[in-house]
C-alpha cells in the first residue's frame, strides 16, 4: 500500500491539486495579514519585511545542507524571478490594503489568461479546449461576482492587475526551473533573499517603524510566504502548470470566508452567484484531468506490454 509520505512526494494530477489547494489556503491567511499590517505600513515596507523574514526562516535549513545548498545553476533566472516578485508583491500589498479582500482575490484570477498562452509558448504544454473552457467559465463567474454596484472605481485595482501579470510570469519561470536541476530549497531561498534586497530601498523611502505587534504579523507573513512558494513549486513539479489553473478559484471562496470572519466584509449576492459558476468549473476540470491521467497510464502500460 502506498504510504502518505510517498504519495505527497510523488508526481500526479491529484498531488498537484492538493498542493494548489494548500497554496490557496495559506495565501488567504497571508492576504488577511497583508491587509491588516498594510493599513498602517506602506505596501513596499510590507513586501520587504515579508521576504526578509522569509529568508531568515529558510536560512537555518540552507546552513544545515552546507555550501552546496547555496549553489544556483540559473543565477540569471533567479534574478529575473526576484525582480518580478518584488514588483508583484509590492503592487499586491498596496492593492490588498486598499480594496475588499474578496475583490482583490477576484482580480487575481485573471492569472490563467496570462498563464495558459505563456505555458503553451514557453513550456510547450498542450492546452486542450477543456482547460480553456473551464478557465474561461471560471472567469465569467468572477465577472458576475464583481458586477458594477455604482461605487467609485478604485485605481488600486490596476496595481492588482500588474501584480497578477507578474505572478503569471513567475509561475511559468518556476515550472521551467523545476524541469532542470535547481533544488526547491534553493529557489525558495533566493526568492526571499533577492526580493528583500531589491525591496529594501523602496521600503526605506516609505519607512514607518513597525510596532512589535506588527513585526510579529510580518514574521508570520514571511513564514507563510515561504510555505506558499513551497506548495506552489510542489504543485508545478507534480503536474502541468496549465492543468492547475482552475483550482486557483478555490481561493475565491476562502477569501470570502476570511473577509466575513476577520474584516466583516460580507460578499454580495453577485459574489455568491459568481461562486456558483466558479466551483462547478473547478470540479469539472478535476474530473476531466483525472480521466485523462488514467487513460494515459493505460496507454503507456499497453505500449510497454506490446514492446515486450
């Protein structure tokens, strides 16, 4: 019988789903922390401390593994990742602090529209019409959920759109690195270190000394950020990037729950209506991909038998 450890460490579509759902759970909690501390500190400062503490959390693991853990085979790609990440997180921190949590999450769901073509062009992944259909259907649900209510448009929505584009590019680069020989721990460490270094100057320019209470939440934010990246990279190592995009919509429901419990931000009728469109599309693609994996396994088994 397959052990839990071997299941978590093995590759497959169900493993990819598990790690992506974990990304959504931790990300929702981190967004709540970002919104809380971002109401007192600048987005640049929040982004800096997030990755500063993330680096501190990972440093002991790097030291235990020795000098080899610090060796990166793709220094150029790591630098590009750091630039994209500092822009993404700074923009996201400003946006989340200014907009309702559920609305911020819905804007982040434009990621698949960037990821699917990027994965097809740069990763040479096959993107079938079923994946496109499920992703588009989920996005239509988002449009329904943010139906205009007559409120004034907040320009910080543009910051979230920019952040989403950066995250989409990061997803593709992460998948590309995972197909090589770059270690997961190395990618996590240099994500934090590079982003903290690049984000230091913007943080100083907007500096406001955090309280001990805020430093504690920033520490949690940094640890959560490392956990998000760990789960995300595990998901991408388990299966194709484009196959997981529909499961990002799980965060929509989670962010609504966090908004209600912590910030008393109750979702509107249109938000709930949008969720009824998003959730079925996610379940549909899960069933479709699982069947495709089973068919592929059967075909490979017959091919091996015929070859023998």
